[in-house]
C-alpha cells in the first residue's frame, strides 16, 4: 500500500502543476482581454496618437510594466486591437455561401451586422477612424486579407446572379452598401439618438431598423 501511495505522488503533483498552469493561462488571457478592451475604448474616442499607454494601463487596472509584458509598444497594442475587431467584424461575411438562398443569407447578414453595431459600436468607430486617416497601420491587411475575402464573396454573389436568384448587380457595391447601412448606426449613433430619441439598444427600434434595411436591400436585388 505504501508503494502504491508513493507511486501516486508524481501523478498527483503533475495534475496539480497542470491545474496551476491552466489557472495562470486563464488569468493571462483575462488580463490581456482587459487591456485590449480598455485600449479599444480609448483609441475609438481619441485615436492612437491621443492615447498614452499609462491611460490604457489605468483603465485596464494593470501596471504599465504589466501592459508592456503583453504589448511591447503602443503601435503593437493598437494593431492588436484593430486586427482583433476586424476578425470579429468580418465573421458574418465569411458565412455567406452560394448554397444559401440570398433572401435568408442577406437578411441574416443585415441583422448580424446591426447586432454588432449595437453591441460593439466602439469597434466600428475605431475602424472608421483608422480608414478616414488613410489606414496607415492597416492598409496591408485591407489590401490583403480583406480584399481576398471580398473577392470570395463577390464570387458568391455572381453565383446567385447566374442561378437567377439575384438581379444583376455589381457585387462590390452591394457589399459596400450593406456595410454603410448597418455600420451607420454605430458610427453615427449620437446622430441617430438625437433624431429618433432611441438607438439599436431599444428592441423595437432594432427590429424597425432591420426590417427597413431588409426591405430596401431585398426589394432592390431579388428578382
């Protein structure tokens, strides 16, 4: 029995070590997430040049030294925020496929993008700010990954047109229009709130907005 207990000790130590490493990894991921969230809040309001690492560290409730452990400088932090939001933001576009019916696919896309504008307006505003400034740090991504993705979805739209389930339309302009119509409610939320007295956080207004955009888009592109 003593031998069995002795042999079980290394296994127990290994499990304890593994559990400790998992807890440490979770804490690191949570801290990194807090830094990215704080940076997004500040960058979307003041731009990269209007924000200091000290301000990000204070909002994230970490030391500047701790922040620099995850991100070596402000540019690296800014790029990480942009790439993170772009990945999340473009996920709905990845889902479009030629096997789907365009009515359902476009309706789902519109509502998903509106939900993103409602739930993460700062992400949309930061991307808008970066592009307005000429996308100095994101241009290679726009000309590479984003362009490739849009080209793949351009092929999907062409397939729908060839199948006769979509009217002939320039795919790029359809995609640009969808972006403009849905992201307006994030980028110009103050204007929307001022004119309508409510925004997408109001369920009835969200439904009204989604139904209106669906009507405008689908009536124009469906046979």
